[in-house]
């Protein structure tokens, strides 16, 4: 049997699945001041009368890092970056322990200015004196040549507990995002480590001794051990859990939209042939931009508990949430109250809901029923408008080759899958209003936990070969090997796949779930000097596609 | 976080799968290192910098600027159409005011392509700026446009297309034609009889450095722009004036390009040449983007930059100053020059020979223009290419007066079909194109 547990902002959901069915599902309120206790009590509930020895997989998704960022209660850490020519990096991190140092590597990975060892020693001593324990080090173009980061780490090693290096974060270029991501990993490490060590110990006491898997923002899992190097990857795993939970119901060979309607927000995501779309670079939320691999999702500030009011004779819904619906003791009318008035939902105090919606109706000069319907329609329209904006953006993504331009794939959804409490009511309404097939996912209220339980391990590898220099490298994996002039595209891909398999297995993937590998990018260029060819640059990125583990197809039928 | 002072649009179309041939300077990876630098710097994440997808131009778009012989399809590839479409996408973003200004980093380039195009010249098949400018005139009704060509080679194609057009001011800064392809662009080349002085060619001596370029911008280009008062400024932003460029002999720098952009404030910049793909382009393009967006570019310096080595000699400075005096004098006399060029209603003829180095074609032209004080004047071009076709091309300018429209149709109607392989009529007043 397997367990999936998703700690959300309001509720924590957990499921226990056998290969035939959902054996058990639970929903408990999240105590955000004590996530550890929330997780433990969920496991205790879930494992009542269950032999822990029958559990062979555990996947946990938490808001631990997300909360740490939102509440800004991360420990101060040191950051050392070297930029060389280009945009001034001094504004990238707002911290008094942030140092921009000399040293420069160019776009081909050639050293243009050396590291100043004395400068680094000086900074190390200052940071040590300030009580800093963890330091992140990032150099521009380190994904082409990480030698400066490695050298700086060697100097710092004796002063600090752990050093995080930029080139380990991702094979993608983007210096500011790499700095932000490395900073995040460095800053949440101690919190993540102590939290999950405590979880691990407690689960062992319950008799759960199997390795724990952690859900990432890209809808894949990684082992607890590998999460220690990249704790930032656990940020925003919640939306990913829900999207993964919708996959079984997505149409084959077609495009689909996933809408997860929560209390405060609705998460929007896209599936192509049952595979979720990824962000091209990494998570971005407002000004926070990172290289953390992530599903392509956006949140719109509208949900079942969004505040409703009338401003200038116009109905306004969200984005704030003031509490639960009035029917459940909240202070202001919400879409949930409207659903109750419309006779769709039967839970809650209908009289209180009527009070709330009634006040809105009077301001708009409508009957209660008319106002409730208007609220419901407006919610649908806000969500769908945002969704179509995202699709427009998706379909107008820049392309860099003639081939891509001419073959440009247009995302054209045939179906909307809805999750979250009010999913089934919204599905019907959207189908009626927009003439697009809409369907609430079965078990919509715990689909996130199911998604977590079934998510398979994902990872990616970026590999580049330079036949002029005679070397193939994947610096992210600390991999470098000599190659001959005749190193080909096929050699590159097979090397990349070998590295990907090794990385997946060390991140906790089991051998049965390694066949969904694909080439994401492949580029080939001649290096020409003085009008004669000197060699080739070959670059590729391969990934394990986000998806579900095998053997549980029956559970969801 | 970084924020652009001016909202800036970018189209990035490196055409990673297109080359003239594998070792040609105009090949796949020309913009690879630029892309690496721009992405590593996180440019597309800067608030206020918006990346647009390139458009693709239609046959109709091309037919506003060119007579393609035998036809558009034969002399272009998809890459040319998308490159021109990149410029068009930026034009839309700027003209609809989604952004304040924009930069199309596209390839292949276009500024050596003339009005009649039988094939490739100087790595160019169709003129991406001219196609964009004509699109802007037809779609947005913009009247006065200035094109400042800062590529190291004379922008002879653009110069040819606007040779007779008094509403488009074309200024080209380039390495002296006696030392550089295409061997034209001397100070006396001022435009046709109806547009004398609205074409200005500024040849610069080999070894001109940042100081010289900025001198020309400050003491010639900006004052003339001030007087001309264009509604739109386009920069053909070639990057081969750089001190590391393998095809040229100039000493311009990334800092210089960025300062030039800050001074010129182009609404639209379109990439042209530039073949130092590792040593120059990544830094020059980054400098131009930051300058357009109004972001500090003081750190954009080539790793091997040595201002002492690149200092301009006194004799070069003197030569540049003399050239500028000549240009400024011509500009002041432009109205007189036009009056002296001929009587209204007269037909003026010039004979030309054009060599297409990229496609090895030799073209002979007999161009007839109607002298007119009210518009740019209609033009008829008898063009014979070896190898190639013999065609007659009639152009009626967008702002043509009634007499010139009539004269244009007269050229077309009277052309004997059996004398030519094809006869074309480009009527810009109605945005139509006829073939007989």
C-alpha cells in the first residue's frame, strides 16, 4: 500500500491506497504553527488498524518552505557571487551578508578574471564572526565552468557547516534566478533538515521504516536524502499535488485544463496528453523568480471563501479572504454562500448565507436568487478569463528556430478538469456557460493527496559537448569526460540518458518507472574561426516526464 | 529587483537552423552567445522588458517595399520571412504603445537589399527595415520616418529604396566605401532629384573609435533629426563597427553602442550585421537592450576592452570633423539642391549596374523618375539581370500626387509585354501590386 499526504494552507489531506482502491482517506485542519504535529496526527489517523509493514511508499507535500518564505522567518545566510561584465548584481539579494566579488567567466566558460583568494578569506572571516553557518556561492556562467565556485567553496569549507553552489541548482542559464534559488536552498536548509529528521524519526517509531519521498513543485518526487541539497524544490508542491491528482481523468492525446478551486485561490494548470506543462525556467510568483523546476501554474485570487462586496454598483469578488463563508460562521458573504442560496450546496447555516447574499442583492437591486446566480457566473467568468489569458500567453511563446516557428504547437483544450470542494457545481456551470466539456474529478476533495501518493520521481539533466575543447560536461551532476572530435548527437543523447537514469535512481526512483524519458532540448552548432570549422557545440536537456507510477491504474476507475 | 525605466519590447529570433552555408559568417550560431549572455543576465525577467514572438511577413508585406524577381518565393526562405516578421512584430508593439521602444534581434539581415531584388547581396535577400517601415506607413499612417543605419557597411539597399522619398530621412554611418563592401555611400550621394538631402551618407575612416562615432551622432545626426522632426526613428543596428569584428576595421565598443542608443533614442532598433559573435555581440546587444530600457549599463564591458589601445588618432578625428562639415552643409542646402535638380514634370534617367555578391548576379538598371515638388515622384525601373530576368518595375509612392499617379499608370500601361519577362506596378497610394 502507499500513502500520499498533502499539507495545505487550511486542510491536510492524506490517503492510503492499495492497488485496487482507496483504503482510507482523511482530512484534518492544518495547524500552521505546528506542521510537525499536523503530519504526525494525520499518520496516526491513517494507520489506525493498519500494519505499517504493508506500506511500501510514502510521499509528503508540505507548505514548510512556502510558509518560511511568506513569513520571512528564514535564518540569515551568507551569499557570495562573482559576476564579471554585465548587469550590476548588487541589487539581486537584499541582505547585509551578500557580497559581490571579483572573478569572471564568459559565455563559453573561459576564465576572464581570476578569483581573489584573499578577498574570499576576508569575507569568510566576517561572516563567521557574524555567526553565519551556511553560505551560498554563485558565479555567472558557472553552468559552463564551475571552477570558481568550487575554488571558493574550498576556501570556505573550514569556516561553515555547509556550502551551496550555484551550478548544482540547475543546468539552465539565468544568473539572477540562480542566485535567488541558491539563496533559498541555503536559507531553508536548516529548517527543512530538522523538520524532516523529526518526521522521519517519528514515522520510524510508528514502524514506518521505508524511505520517505518528498513532492516537488514539478509534480515529481525526490528522496528525503536528495532533498537536503535542494530544499527549495519543495516550495509550492501543493498545487502540483492537485494537478497530478487530475491526470488519471485527463483525455489521451488531447489538451486539458486543470482548475483547483480552493478557499482563497484557484490554481490553473495545463495537461497535454496526460502530461502537465512545465515552466520554461522555473517557479515565478510575482517578483520571486527562480530556477526551481515547476509545473506551469498560476493562482488567481478567487475561491469558495473569497470576500464579496459591491463597489460603485458593481459586484467585486476577491482576491481577499476574510474567513469562511457566512454559512460557516464567517464575517462576509462568499461564493460558497451563493451556492447555498442556489440550492446547490446543502451544508452550513442557510439563514446566515441568506443574510449575506441578501445584503449584496439589495445593493444590486436584485432578488437573492438573481444575486446568487450573478455571483456564481462572475466567479466562473473571472476564472475562465484568467485561464484564457494564460493560454494566449502559452501560444505566443517566443521561438528561436525556423522549424519551431513553422511547427508551432497550439494548445487547444478539449476538457476542463475541476478539483476542490465546490468542483462539481462549477463544472456544471462552466460547461453550460462556455460550451466546453467540464468535469469534476472523482474524489475531488482528496485528489491532491492521491496525486502526491502516485507521483513518480522526476529529474532533468543538461549536458553539453564541445568538440573543439574535447569535453562533455554536466556540471550540475559534477560530470565531465573527455571526448573525441567525432562525438555525435547520438553519443550525446545516450550519455544524457545514462546520467538521467543514475540521477533518478539516486533520487529514489524505482526501476519500473524509468521509461518515460524524453529529450526536451537539442541544439547543434559549428564553431568557426577565421572561416574554417573548428568543432561543434552540442547541447541537450533530457528529463523524466512528470507522471504517475505504474500499478495503481485500477484505484481510480 | 531591476525595473526598466522605459517599457521595452524584444523579439529574439536567432534562426538557429538557418545559414547561408556552414562556414559563412551569416550562420546558425551567430546569435547563440548573445542569447546565452542575455538569458544568463536574466534580461527577460526584468520588469518592463517584454519578449514578443516574431511574426511572419506575407507576400503582400514584401510587395510594399520590393519588386522581387522572378517572385517573392524564389528569392526568399522561411527564415527571411520570419526575420522581417520579427521587425514587424516589434513595430506593432511600439505603434500600439504596448512598449515605448523595441529591438528586433533577428537574422538574416536585410539592409543591402534594394527595391528590385533578384537575389542575395551582402548576405541580404529582402530588406527587413524597409518592409517594416512600409508596413508601418500603410497600417499606422505614420508620415515622417528617420532611419539611422549604424552598420559598418553602407546600407545601400535601404538607401536605394528611400532614394527618392523626401518623407523618409535615411542616414548611414559606415566605414569608407574605398576600404569596405559595398564600395558606395560617399558624401555626395544625397538622393534623387525630389529628395536631395533626405539621404545622407557619412563615410568614416578605418580606425574610427567610440569618440568618433559619438561625435558624428552629437554634431550631425541629432541636430538634423531635431530639424527633420520624424514621427518615428528606426535604427538599423549593425554591430560590425566593433573592434573585434573580423570583416571590418573599426574600433567601436559595447559602451559606445549603448551610449549611441541612449543619445539616438530609437523607437525601433533592428539588428543588421555584426560577425564577432563571441567577443562583441553578447556585450553589444546587452548594452543596446539596457540602454533602450533605461537600465544602468556601466558594467557591460568586453573582458579584453582596453580604451588606450582603441584611442582614435588626431588625423582620424580631423577627417571625421571635415566629413561632418560637408554633410551639415549639404543638409542646409537641401532645398536649393532640389530646386536645381530639374523642372517639375521632367523625366530624369539614371543608369546603374548592381552586383549581387552573395548570389553572383549582375544587374543593369535604367531608372526613370518624374521630377515633382508635391511628392516623391513616380519611378519606372527597367532591370535586366544576368543570369536572370528582364523586368519593368513601376513604383507610385505612398504620398503620390495626382499627376505622378497618372504618370505611373501610364508607364505601366504603355510597357510592351513582349519586351519584358514581367511588368510590375506597385501603387503605394492604394497598397496594391499588379503584374502583367
